[in-house]
C-alpha cells in the first residue's frame, strides 16, 4: 500500500504557479532571517531588511511601490531610531523619526537611481513634460516658501528651513515625481488600485472591530485603536479612518463597474458605511462634495433618469438617509463636538490675527504650531498646540496670500489635467477610471480643508498617481486602443 503524500496539494499548486510559490517561499525565508537577526541585534536586522529592500528595488521596483501604496495611509506607523539602543553613537540617527511610508519612498528613490545608473532600468524623464505646469507652479510655491523662511516668525529660520526641506520638497520628489517614473503601463496601475482597495477593506474592518474591541464610552463612532504594544498604525483619531476611506471609495466604485464582481460592490458599500459611521465631519463633507460633483457632471443623465424612477429612489433614499441624518444631527449637538468646534474657531481667529502682520509672504513654513504655542490663551483653554486644522489657514499664515494663490493654481492644474484626460478618453472604461481619480482628488483635497495631514503621503500619493494616469491618457487615441 502506497503511503499518502501530504505534500501533493502543494506540488499541484507549485506546478500551476511556480514563480509565485518560489517568491512566497523566498520571502518567508528572508523574513525569518530578518526576525532572528532583529531579535539578537536590532540594527543588524534593520540593515539586513534594508539590503533586501534595496535589491528588490533594483530589479523589481514595482513590488516596493505596491508596498508603499499599501502603507501610505498609515501615517501614525512610525520608525523612531531613538527607540533603538546604540543609535545615539551614529551621528544624528537617533533624531530620525518618520512614517514607514516615507522610509519606503526613500528606498524606492535610491533604488530607482541606482537601477538607472547601472542601466538595469530605463527612465523616461520626458513623461514629466506632459504635466510640466504642475511642477513649475509648485516650484514657484517652494520659492515663496523659501523667501518666507528667511524672515521666519521669532527667528525660527532653521526650523522653518527644515520644514521647507521636509515635508514641502520631500513630498514633491517622492510622491509626485516617482509614480510618473515608475508606473509604465496600465497593468501596474491597476495593481495599484487593487492594493489600495485591499487596504481600504482592511481599514474598514479595523474600524468596524472597534465596536467590539474598543467601544469606549458615550457616543459610538468607529475609530482606530491600539492593536498591541502601543501599535496603532492610524493613530487613535476617528478622522484617520474617514480620511483613508473617502479617498479609496471612488476607486472601489470604479473597480465594481470594471470587474462586475458582487464582492467588490459589497465591500465598496461597506467602505462607504464605515466612513459614515466614523462620524468624522470631514469625511461626511468629503462624501457630500464627491457625490455632488458626480451629480453635477452627470446632471443631464440624472434629469432623464429620475422622472422614470422617482418613487423608488425616493423611498430608498429616505430609508437609508433618515436614520443616518438623525444620528449624526444628534451627535453634532453634543458637548464633544461643540468643544472641537470652539477649538477650531479659536485657532482660525488666532491665525487670521497673525496673518494681518505678514499678509503677502506669511511667517515662514512650519511656524503655525510655534505661533499657537506662544498664544497663552489657547494653551490655557485647549491645552497643547496642534497644527492648523485646515490647509487654507496653514498656507495663508505661513506663506501668505501669494503662497495660497500659487498653491491654488497648483491644485487647479492637477484637476485641469485630469479633466482634460477625462474629456479626451473615448472608451467608457477609461472615462470612468479618470472620473474616479478626479473624484478621489476632489475628496482628498476637501478633507484637507479640515484636517492636519495635508503634507503627508495620504494626500500626495493619490495626487501623484492621478498625475501619472493623466500622462497615459492625455494621448487618448493611443491609450484608448490598448487594454
């Protein structure tokens, strides 16, 4: 009698997908080595992982980019070198502290450079010319920021210059330019969408689990929570979940249309409901602006559709919206929300008070929080200072009216390129893809009118990937004829 072969199922899988299986085995093996090294000497483990990342980036940089896409929303997932013993003896290493996404972005930049230098990968810099106005205008914004930093508030020239270098210059290089140079075809871009949508599903489930694992007290609003060992990749503020989900939501609707899969539709609706259930006012406004923009674009078709289905859609809207509006309206009248509103209103008053002193060029990049710290009445009433809850107040105070107008022009050109590509596309699939990206950018920017993550990957990577797609589709006659 022949002995059973318990490895036969695995052998069958390997015959079908030898490359994928070998990659998975190698990744597991390397992860095990890194874990052992990190357990013995943390820096040795980090050095080993860095080497592997560099080698992967040299030969398969798309894999690193997919990893960047997957962690781009986790801006509270930091790597702080001061937490590792012995870092103080290596220059300024113990002062390095940044989100995982930023470290990955630097690794991608370095790998891309060496891959190009060693002639392993060709880089088509001519792509940047397709959207050159975006980079030119942002360069003007950086120039204004530099001039403003020379006379920064309270003599904080060093701090202001540091903020100019990172994040203002850093984000443009790694999140606007890199995607255009890396993504070469629609297949790679579609993989980006799949990774983003998968990340959205995980974040939505994560938020939903807060009902059972971290329900808290008082009003129930879905929020991120600590997983283990004080690890909270999204922080603990409910806005972080809302911010990620309202960005991913338009992409979910596009994938639902493109793939015609019920499970994609179900998860897209789930993402929508979770983003509402966070009770994030910024998320609610972003969703409202997104659907209003979509309704305006297709207003003619809606006029033709509604009279024929008015009763059905009215009943559905009432059933869905009435309980949501009722719950949110009561929540918005609570003391928690009133206190938050008062804090933001006071912050805006302080900002506009200081703006009068330097209305044209502002007080220098990164000085908002320092100025708020020097305002004793705010610290007395609301505690430690925080950055501006809104990108408009932030730029107006730090780069003045000139900086705000130039930044508005920068946003305008991004939207204009997207709209131009959308208008030129002939196939429905391409049009809906570009429309989803247009709505995504609108939603992300709307959120930043009330948030504090305006110079992080959570906003700038979507902007960069949207610009990348416009480079493809501005020549619609070429790309409408391809898959």
